[in-house]
């Protein structure tokens, strides 16, 4: 019969392993990259949990660990236990967490659960607490961060599940999940809005107040410069499925990931395309590539589903062109083809966050003129919108303010 300690340690160790499993199979950048406006990242979660166990077990019960000096190291950096520095090896971070976890388990095994310790950073009048309280606290803390790791990993590459040997999911069929997500989305949109609720996209006015506002900004990225001229002949959407893979396809074309990586200073935009592709509402025909006269794929434009209030719309981004083909019309050809296909599908609106001197050529105008705003701060002229019911997608029509309520739901 398991003892009380056995049960507590089992649940604590299950959460620890769930967090570490989320790092399996990721490259260095994906394991470290911030995935939320507050910087949540996988290796940072491991570091944070390491600090927590050292503080609540080793320090609280005066059972020194060889790794206690780690706490002084992270204190030397701003929010230092929530992110991994470039000179910190991943294996070192993971190995330290395992050592500290084993030390914590040894403390739990050696001491009675009613042993009283003092948490060093709590107010003196309530710093005293029992080992039982600390174990329960760390179970809750670790499972909470395991949940964050779940979401971060699914956002990164679509990998989901509780453990490597048991995902605890009702189905592994992608079509089932698409139907499920659509039904959840539909139910959420059929619910009448609460006027007092904060919203992600709003009609006019300022963003809703928050207790702590973490506002991300995204500077528009100008199109790169290149001198070589190429003739763009056609979009090749029939090739997109093969071009999604991270290696070159069998015809030798660069993949979409390679094109996007080459077009930007970091891999963030390429990784964004990968993450959007895993989204259940991915629209394959709105992922468009352009080729040069030899048939080599040189550019890519992407439109994905978003919502403006209760109205379905599309978001244009990212758009990328191989550097030597920039300023040849490759990007424009892909964007125009994408907008034409969106119009053929019966789509009505497109929004884009980009360079205000580039996108108006496609008919985009300031989104604020249509009452569309974001809850994060961006330059007013960088957020643009387009109505697709004009001829050729070249004229944006202002929507009737009385016909649309722009509120709720940030772009996906």
C-alpha cells in the first residue's frame, strides 16, 4: 500500500517528467525562444522550477545542496531563472534540474511531513511552514508550469500529450480535431458578448485596462534590397505541400521554411509559418509560391484565418522572397495571387501589420479608418485592412460602422 509520501512524490515526479519531455526533439532555438509577450520559454520553465525546489526544499529545511550556488547565479541576471543565456548548455540546465529534484526527494524521504522549516523569502511572521505544505505547493507549481510547457510546445510544432508513452488525448485524427476546434469556436462566437468583457480587437477607443499590461510591439520590416531581375511566371500552389518540409524537395526547390529564413534576420518568421501550418484552420490554397522563368520557387505569401469581432477575416503574413530576387516583383506576385484566391473563396476582409509604404499598392488602408485596433501598441499606419469586394482587390472600401461590431478575438 503506497504511503502518503509515496503518493506525493509520484505526482511531483510525474509533473517534472512532463516538463522535461516537452524539450525532447527540439532544436536549441525552439527550446529557448520566448513564446508569449512575457517571454515564457521551455528552458526558462526548467530553470525556474530548479530555483523553486532549491528554495523550498534545500534552503527552507536547511539541507544544503551542491547546487545552491545556482540561486546566486540566476539572481545576477534580470529575471534570470526564467530564461537561458546563450552560454548555458541545455544539457547542463536539464541535468541540474534532475540533481536538484533528487535532492528534494531525499529531503522528503528523510524528514517527517510535519517537519517545520522557514521559507527565506516569506515575511518573518509567516515564514514557518511544514514539509507537507511545501511538497503540495511544489506539486501545484510544477503541474502549473507543465501546463504552460504543453501550450508552448504545441504552439512550436504541434506536439501534444501528457507523456511520450501516453498522450491522454481522445483522438489522433487531424480531421477530428479540426471539427472539434471548429465546434468550440462556433460555440464561443454564438455566445452573446458581455459589454464589460475585455477584447483583443476593438472598435475605436483605447485598449481595455489591465492589472499589469505587457504590451508587445512589432516594428514593420521593410522589404530587402536586391538588384537581380527575374520574370515571375506563375504561382505554384500545387507544389506547396512538398515545399513545406524542412529539406529541399525532390525537384531541388528551396522549401518555404528556407525561403522565409533567408528573407529575414532571424528564424522567427519561418518558425511562425511552421506553427501556423499546425493550426487546425490552416487554409492550404492560401499558401502561395512564385517562381522565376526557370521554375525555381523564389517567393511565398501566406494568408491565415483570423476574426474581427464576430466576422471571419484573413491575416496576411509572413511574406518572403529569396534575397537575390527581392525587388523583382516576386513578393507582389505572391500577394496578389493570394488575394485573388481569397476573393474566389468568398473571403471579405484581410488585415496586415506591415510597412505602410508597401501594402497600400494592393489596396490596403489604415485599419483605424475602419474602426479596427489592436490591444497592443503598434504604429497606426502599420496596421492595415482591405475589403475584398472591390474589383481586383485594388480598392479597399470603408465598411459601414453600423454593420460590423469589431470586438473580441485576436488574430490566429
